[in-house]
C-alpha cells in the first residue's frame, strides 16, 4: 500500500439534488482535474471505490431510514417522509440518490480501509457529508460518510479524532458519536447563533461515557485568518496531546473562504491550509474528505492545495491556461485578502476569544490546557 491514496468515487457526478443546487459535483471533478494537470495527483495514486453496502450504512443510520432513502430514490411515495429531512429545499429527493449516496459512503470506507491497510493518507473529496443524522437528511447530506468511515476504523483503532474545519458545525458526526469515548469530535465553525445548523456551542461536550469527547469552537462572524488560526492552536494541539489519536478523520470543508456565498467567515486559502498542514505534520494516519464549499474557484484551489500538502509536495502557484476556470482565477493562493473594517475584526476577535475560553472551561474537568483566558492578539500568520 502506497503512503498516499486518492479514492475515486464512480458516479460522483450523480450526487446532484437539482440543476441549481449549490452542492455541485464539479467541485470534486474540477479539483481532481487541476490536481492531475499540476502533477499533484498521479496515476499510481488512484484507487477506485465500490459503493458501500446498505447493510453497512444501516449500522450507522437506522435500517428504516435506509429503506426510506431507497424508496424515495426509486420515485416511490413514502407516507410521512417529511420527517426524514426530504421536505426541505436543501435536500429534495432525487432519482438515483440512494446509489449516489452509497457511492460516496463507499469512497470514504475505501479511504478508511486504505489507512487500515497501511496508507498514511487517503482522500475522498466527494465525502464529508457531515450533517446527515441517524434518521434524517440535512444540509445537503443524505448518508453520513465520515461517520460510517469512523465506524469502520473502530475495528482497528481505539482512539479516533474527527476534526472538522468546514464553516458549518459537524453536527451529524458529533451526535452519532456523542456518547462514545473512542471518538473525539472537534469542530471549528461559524457559531450556530448565526449559521446553519444552529448547534456547535461550547457547552456541547458529550454525554455519558462520551462526556469530554466533543469539542466545539464557535467562531464569530467575519473571523479572519489570524483569529481562526489562533483558535485552532488554542484548542486542537492540546486536545491531540491529551487524547493521543491513532488516526484522524479530517473533514476539509472549504466554505470558511471569504468568497463563500453561504457563510460569513473570512479566511484565505492559505489561512485555511495551515490547519491541513498542521494535521499532515503530526505523523498520524489521515482519512481526509471534502465537505462544503460553494464558491467553485475557491473550493478547487483549496482542495488542490490540500492534496499537495497532505502528499508533502510543493505546489506551483499557477493555474494552467487550459484549465476550465483559468478565466476566473490564475493562482492557487489568494492574492487579494478580505478588506474589513477594524471594528468588524475586533467584534469577531472578541466573540471567538470568549467562545474558546468557554470551551476550555467546559472541558477543564477532562483536559489539561495549561494557561487560560488567552488573547488572540499577536499571532500573525505568515503567508507563502
Ligand atoms: Zn459547510
């Protein structure tokens, strides 16, 4: 098994709710295409996944929900199906969604299996559908592929970190493992006070035996690179040090980018990439997935940068003229940085500092932090 594996998800283009839905499969196909053009992905990296079995999915979701998804996918009427999340315009049922969802899960399971077989990094950019609940589709997510990947990883590993840097709270994965001390979930997201799904507050720290194994950094609106990286450093390295994970599932949602139309966090590609870089440097096996991201040029640039970083490659910072999006963007790193009034930066900083301090207080009975009431001032990221 080579050390870096890129999983392809056959039929990825079929995971499409409607013609104008923001979760476009081109996010994945364009990223893959550009990564190949730049030599970031090579033929030997590719592993083609099989769809997951419905039996495996029904070990994480309820068997009843799996049957509902299959029936709606075949166009059959399901009385009461609105309670399963398909009444919302976020998740309209579509023909073939059962097979498309099994394909996405299968690719994340293949990534988990590759790591269990000895790969250092395995990536499924089509995955990261972190909002799906046990019996409910939510936030464009039908089956929760990261949760199924974790379920498979538990066959081998006793300590699994799920780290979610999508701008939305990784609620589905959190709730599915909320009582499980084998899985530490960490989510860094725009506060649920301002953004879907409305959860991910600092006091959500797990229940029962899982108490202390759920961590939520709720960011203020307009959080920029500096404050985001400060919050990451305050929380993630101490939690890794405390928990000593054997494997990491990294959800790489690209929607914290400042051009994203669905959220209000103001990261650059290079600011976001620092988190991926940090994870790659830990020497722990990584199952990496995609996730959100609704500005197509931003997602593609960020995921190509992430692939190169996870593979340990330098990246040429230029997009070839033959690439489809060349007319819109010519560099992988951001050249322009968001221009925000200092007052907005201050508000975001204060909100995020308070949130991090609350998180530390709630987890203090379980985690040794060292230092408290830190300030975000003075940690300026260095851009390449
Ligand atoms: Zn998201």
